[in-house]
C-alpha cells in the first residue's frame, strides 16, 4: 500500500491501493449490476486507487455484443478490464446455470495470470464465481470483500431457477463457504444483513452500504407541468420477481388512471418480457424494450412517477437499482412491495413517495398524480436523499473504511 496523497482540491485521500474488482457484469451493459460496478470503479479510481476489473464478456440483459473465445483486455474510463469468455444462454434455467458456470471455470483458470493486488472485491452474483474467490483467498491470502447484490441461492430457489435437491444443497454449501472465507461482507440493504445473520454470519463481518445512483443527480427542483399527460415509468430488468404482468393489469383496470390519461411506460427487457406483453390490452401501456441512454434520459425527464414492484410472495433477495436512479432524477416513487421490504423502508425514510400493496396500486398512483404539491415535495425529498446518501462518494467512502484498515483483515 502506498502513502497518502491529496487530490486536486487539497483533500487528503486514503492510502492508495491496488484492488481487483471481480464483477460478472460490467460496462457497457446498460442495466443491473454493470452500471453499479462501473460507477464504483470510476469513483475509486478518482480517489487515487488502481482498479483492475475482471468481468465476463458483456452479455446482459441481451447478448448483443457477440461472443469471444479467449480472454482479452480493454481499457474503459482509464480502467483496465480483463474480459473472460462465456457460454452464453439465458432461455432456461439450464442455460443460465451453464453460462455462469462457464465464467467461473474461466475465472479459475485465469487466477495465475491476475497478478498482485492489495485486496479483492468480489460481486455476487455470479454465484458459481464464489468458488474461485474462495480458492484465491486461500492461495494468495489477500483480503476478500464480498459485495452481495442478490441473496443467492435464495432468489434462484424462490423463482424456480434451481429446484433440484442436490443442486440446492451444493449451492447452500458454497454460500456458507464464501461467507466463512470472506474478510468482510458488504450488503446493500438491512434486510440482506438480517438474512445473513440468520444464517450464522458474524455481525462484525457485515456492513450495509447502499448502492450509489448510477445517473447524475439533478441540481434543481423538478417541475411537473399540468398540461402533459401523466407518465408512470418502469425501467430496468423485466424478471419474474417484479410481477410486471400484474402491474399492467392493475394499471389498465384503474378507472381513475384512465380518466386522467395516465400512461405506463416500460423501458427494459428480460426473461418475463413475453408475459408482460401478453398482459397488455390497451394503448395506455407502452413497452419500449431496451433503449439507448439518451432515450432513457428523456423518459426520466418526462416521467411523473417512477414505479418499483416486487412480488410479495417472494423473499426479498435484491434491492432494485432503479430506485436510486429514480431518486437521482427527482422522480417521486410508488413502490408496490411487501410491508417489510427494504424498498419500503427507504421510501418511507426519504419521504420520496408512497408504498402500497398490489391491490391498491391503481388508487395510489391516481392519488399521487392528482396531488401536484405532493409530487413536488416527494421529488425534492428524493433529490436531497440521493445527494446525502446515495452518491458514488458515499459508497466508496464506506468501502475505503473496510479496505484501508487492513489491521482488521487477515493476512
């Protein structure tokens, strides 16, 4: 580890470190974990650290970047990124497992070529990639920080991706071994922390650090023109756990929303896209598919409300990154989630919107749309909450506190 240094403003930074970020997903992937990992790597680089990203060939949410048969290195934002090949496929559970296993296999084979580092930050998922992370920790004896984005295998079991008894037992064993091997475990919600504590993970290993917003925070209060039709935006991955087919039905069945001309705009793609499209029966719901960054910026700018949904019958195994980006755009949020959800806790704490059950979604949206002063208050609350708690600086400061104090990490 190198000496402390100052940035251009004269602020003293933490000691410079060389850190490997193992992240299955990374830029240019436009949604999910990829933008979060990119934001983290850029912010850590700006704070003076040397970051080396080890990622899969880009493939999410659709494999539009072709394929590669050999590892390769590229530079993005001045950051070294080593890309590993994939056996790409997400049409069914078998293909998804095979895809992730191919990444883990390449990662294991590539370990001798990764070079030296002060620490490894390993993002999960990809779940099988926990195995090479454990192996690397034992062989190289460098601190391992697990960054848990999804609670796996809980999510795979709940959504039916894994239903074989032997596979589930193996997954649970790998999960436990990873928690034992890790020096520290960063979770992105208090609900995640409770989950791991219930599994016997020592509390001193766990730190909750929220993901940062990956889009710029607006620098002025948002306006809500009264002459524009209200627009409810859903963006990001379209998976089974969001229950967007039920959201569409609730939206279209609301007479209040029909009366005020509200539109539901869904920007994204995913494994449940076909089911969601089949649920649409009116022209008041529009599915855009995967859109460009410029188009998404326009949708965020013209939206009235950002919508987050989670099926209440599933345990909470992820924290939607769209929530942080709605907040950054100053969008009031309606969250159709469980009563003990982390999303509910953040929305309530921030004052940035309303929480409801699926059966009350239409009424809640109509009430919020009809309260222009309330929209303005929620919008400003979202913007301020993001500026104070959900910036890349806040996230990387939390990681630095874990990484720099190596006296508490095993050698």
